[in-house]
C-alpha cells in the first residue's frame, strides 16, 4: 500500500510510541493472556502495512469482544489514516472506560490522546487530556511534555517551562524536554539559557534534526542581539 508523506509521519509516530519504554512497561499483559497481547501487537504492526485493513480488522475484533486492545488498535489506525481528532477522542474515552485497565494504562492512553490532539492542532483538548492523565500518574514524562507543548502553543511559555523542568528533574538529560525548554526560553528572550539547554539536548541526541534546526535559530537570535545598533541618521532641518 502506498503511503503519503503525512501518513508515513503518522506511522513513524506510532512506531516511536510502540518502541518507547512506557509502552513496553504497560504491555497489556497484566490481566489478559499472552495470545491477546500478541494479537494486539500484530494489529498495531499491520497499520504500517495497510492502515485501512488494520482498522477494519480492529473493528471486527472489537465487536467480537477484543476489549481495550481492539479499541486501542482501532484508534491508532484512525490516526495513521489522518483522523487525528477522532483517534484522540477514542483514546480519551478508552482512558475512562470500564475496561481501560490499570491507572498506568489509562495514563498512557491519555498521553497518546494528548499527542494526537496536538497533531490535530486542538491545543485545549491536548491540555485537558494531559492534565487528566497527570491526575492518574503525576510523574508520567510524556504527559508532562504534552502539557508543556499545549502551554507553549498558547504562548504560556513560563508554564511550559515549569512542566519541562519537572521532566528534567525526574529524567535528567531528557533530549526532548531539553529541546522544548530551550524553545520556551528562546520565546522569552532568555537566549543564554536557551543556548545551554539546546546544546545539552544535542549532546543527549546528536542525530535530532529538529534540535539542530532550533540551535540555528537560537544562534541567530544571539547574533542579532549582540549586533551593535546602528544610529539612525537625522533628517537635516530646513
């Protein structure tokens, strides 16, 4: 199946979520059989091959009693197909459903929902999902980063910085948190502090293209700020 560039980005995002330690930590194996966990994994992997088929199979599985695993795969397939808002809405519902699993699982659903809302440019809904998840798990790093991004999207850079500093307290050297905090400091014209954070982010992940681009912006802002102001020529009076 041929994917558009946007779909490939969405699938890459899903792959990142699957590879994250948080996802591996709550593998849905706590109260259900290994066979169901394997079916869930296969359903998610099928999204990269044929998102439409994965969505259809997830719906059938849900109707057959697949529970939260089927609902989760269905939402992830919707995201891959470009329906970010609907995917986020379903994950929010899953987080409060009777079969939503443990508090840690529900927090993970909220984290995915918050990120999908951000992808859909629904900043307020992203904030609401992230805040609801943090009530379940205050030290959830993805939730704090998502909420920080929602703050930054509305110009509340000081609030964003507070959440990102909390992430870095829990996980020193977190590359994404450092990059987002550098950007928040840049927006507040605290250029020297932004420079420190962006360099630390690149040290943590030297291959991150977004970080390298942001460093260029910060360096340019520093250059412009240090450039002497040229006196304006006064118009001679007649």
